[in-house]
């Protein structure tokens, strides 16, 4: 049997709310901490790299400020061979800027290129005309640069620059970020696992209480049992008291309904019998009206019984055996007309209510279909779409009879409504089904059947 897929949207549980809020805050804190640590690391790495460049800058400043050219060192004296490798990413440049035509001297690594000034890039100067920042090198490589302007008076004014490949900074930062990300990921997973454990452990009493209430709803228990913490125990106690009170009220209602049935049925039966014995037009009229009164009394008494049963707690009924029994019975009742009664029921379908009520509802619908069908009555029971957080089952009874006009689909659910007096019945069957379904929070809807006749679709709460 191919079953229709269906889904149930559940509202967020307390456990979900606690887990999501705790996990979200933990992850947010880790994210903020990661950003702060990453920013601090970038500044620290840049500062350490700048300190290396400042060493070379100070050495060049000392060379330029030396009063004798013979005392000035060559590039190799800086101790960094990359200054002599063409386009190595490590450069120094000394520019005399107090002349109309600047005199420029640079490292061999510049390979005929020139370094741009940080001042031209609007980098703010620190004390002593010192600037630190990023620039683009001769080979379009991103450089970390420090530069300083020194004024030697009559000996000239010089801009001294030292730059190195910024890739070393980015590599160090990326390495730290990778290590930080891995560490925080492991820490986040540990926090999430801890949160799951705390939420499950903390809400375990609520889960036990929910399981106890569910067992009552399914008819597997009559009370919530077990030990609960002090803040949950009053709820369990109140649930048990509510169940006991509900049973007492239902028992009183059933007793009163039974007493009323006996009190009314006996006088009505006497009136009907006496009228039948008398004969005559008046007796016939009395007999007719008394029969109507008896039907009305039976209808209202059955409705009262159903209302009491529908309010009961813990009742659940398997649907499949009920449908099978009704179809076998209907096939025997209408055996002289060779009508085929068949059906499909989704496995493990449970009705949240009394057995006799669903038997009466499905029985009335199948019997009504059998009265009007030409050759076929089909029953289909499936899970229905959830509504208001509750699950339902859908029962469809189709026949291939003449059907009903669309304008009669609603009117036929009224008590005593009949379109054809040639068929036996009181006109209460569909009305009783509709009222019972309403008492259980469901509904009965009539429509056109794919078989060509009438479709009665019954929606009831599922267990």
C-alpha cells in the first residue's frame, strides 16, 4: 500500500529553545572573541615586522647622517641578502628631496624601479616624520613600508624608506587564524555537546511527565506515576487530580443520561403501544408523533452519550479492524444487490476516542453509501494534515450512486434532512456523524466522489 507522505510542524520545545539560545550565545561569544584576538594578533604581527624594518631604517639613517662618505656602509652591511636580489620584495631607497631634481639611491633589488612615498598615499606621520603603512612595489607586490624624513641642514634633506614583502605578515596572520579557528571550533563543539547534555539532563523530568501524559492519552495508563523534582511534582499531581475529576464527571453524566433514557423510553413505548391498540385516525396520529418523539429522544440521548465519551481522557481505538468489520457486515446486509465494499487503511492508524463512536460514524457513512451505491463503496483512511499542533486522520467513503446536487451538500447534514423518502431511514445518520465529529474536534464534509456518486469525508483526531 502506498501511503501519502505528510509532515507535522511542531512548535519549538523548551529543550530546543534552551539549546538554541545557549548555543547561539556561546557561538556569538566565541565569534566576537575570535575577531578580537585576530585583530590583536594582526596588530602585534605588524608591529613585530615593523620593528625589523626599523632596524634597517635606523642603519640607513646612520649611514646618511655620517659626516664622511667613506664611513657609509654598502647594502650588504644591512645583513639582509634579499636587498641585493632583483625584485625580491625587500627594498630600501634614499631620496634627497631638497632639490628640484631629486637624487635617488636604492637597493639593487629595486632593479630600476622606484618606491612610492607613504606621504603621497596620505599616511599620517608619527613623531619625527616617521610613517608606517602599506604600499605597492615595483612588481605590483603589496609591501609593508616604513619611511622617515631627516633634515641634515646644509647636507640636505632626505626621505629614507625600507619596505618588505607583506606576504610574510599575511602568512603569519593566516597561520594564527587557522590555529585559532581550529581551537575555537573544537571549543564550540565541546560547548554544544555540554549544552545538549545540560538541557537533556535538566529537562529529563519534563520528558518523563510528557511520556506519562502521552501514555494516558493512548490508553496505556490511568495516572501519571513516578518521582518528580519539587518544581515538577505539583504539575504531575494536578494532572492526576484533573483526570480523576474528569472521570467522576463523566461517570455522573453517563448515569444521568441512562436514567433519562429509561425515564423517557418507557412512557413513549406505552403511548405507542396503546395508540396501536386503539386504532383510528387519532391513534395513528398519536403513534406517528410518539415515534418522532422517540427518534428525537434517541438522537439527543446518543448525542449526550457521545459528548460525555468525547470528553474522556486516555481513550484510543485502532481503526483498521473496525473498518474491516463494518465492510464485512455491510456486504452481508446489501448482499442481494451485489455491491462491492472495499477499503484501504494506513497501518497503525489510531482514533483518539471511544470505539463505539468511530464504529457508529463509519458505520453510518458506509450504510448510507450502500443504500445509494450502484455497484461499489470504497473506504479510505489516511493521516490528515496537522492543525493547531494536533494530528488528525481522514476517512473518505465514496460510492458510485447518483450523488447529490452541490447545493444539498450542506443541508443534508441537518437533523432529519432527506431527499428521497423511498429509501429507509430517519434522516438522522449523517447528522449524528456530523455532530459526533464536531464533538471530537473534527468535521464531516460532503462532496463529489471520483466514483461518480457522493463522497463523505470525515476528519477526526488521531492518537
